[in-house]
């Protein structure tokens, strides 16, 4: 979807060089997730020198990307380093990708915390993780549900790719109705058992 013209200078990610009967073929990509890694390495000195690590990238090329960053040096704010003064660094990367939206989130070993971060810009989310199934149930306030899911499910889809976990989102009112229905079923079951006795 990007508009190219003759003599444009564009940055591409080199995927591979193939040998063919007509000479070498160079395969490049503008949609590969690693392109964002390389652009941040060019734009952010802390990423280039390794003091800020890009732990994972999820991308829907041309629309939106999410990157998870961390730093082993407690004095460095990894999100702030990637955003830059007044957003200059992230805007430079976004401009190179024709104004693709880029969300930068803080990586965490605690999966509940990481999933909550990955669902930004939604706030006040509660995460229940199931390690066996690698899935999470996320409860969000009713007014944050559409923000957490995103346009056509894009936000939750990218968050799931970023974390590597399956994410199920429910609003607090949906969860309350489900809990009420379950309690009503249990009461009915007890009444049936009591009448059989």
C-alpha cells in the first residue's frame, strides 16, 4: 500500500540472497517485523549499543505495530529511550513506515503484567493467567472494552502475538453476568439433589 516513486530512497529488510540461473536474486521486505528492530537500532542509540533490548515485535504492516522493550540497567527507561524527546524517535520510525502507528510497551517476566501492558492504550485491566494453556482471561472496565479490543480486533490480536499467549477479553459487566448465571445453576443443582433425597 506504500506509494513509491522513481528516485525515492527507502529502507528495506534484507531477507535472503538466492543464486539463480540469471545471477543472484536479492529478496527484501518492508513488511517483515525485523524491519522495525533495525529502524529502532538506527534511530535509538540505546538500542544500537544493547542497553535497551527489543524483546518482541508484533506487526500488521502499514497499520500498527507493538514492540516490547526492556533494559537491564535500572537507570535507563526503555520506553522513554525509544519514544525520545517529545516522541521524536518513534515518530521518525513511523514516518519511515508511512505513518504506521507504533506502540511501545514495557516487557515483563510476569505474564499478567506483560499482557496488561501489551493491551495499552486500555487501562485498569485485570489479568488471570492460565500457565497450562498459555492463555489469559482479561477483565476490563466497560468503558475500556472497545479500546482493549481495538478496531476490528487489531489491538488484542497484536497483544496476543507480542506476548505469545492467547487472550480472551471480557468486560466487568459480562463477567458479573456470567458469575451470576453460574451461581444460579449451582443453586438449581443443589435444589434438584435436595428434592431427590
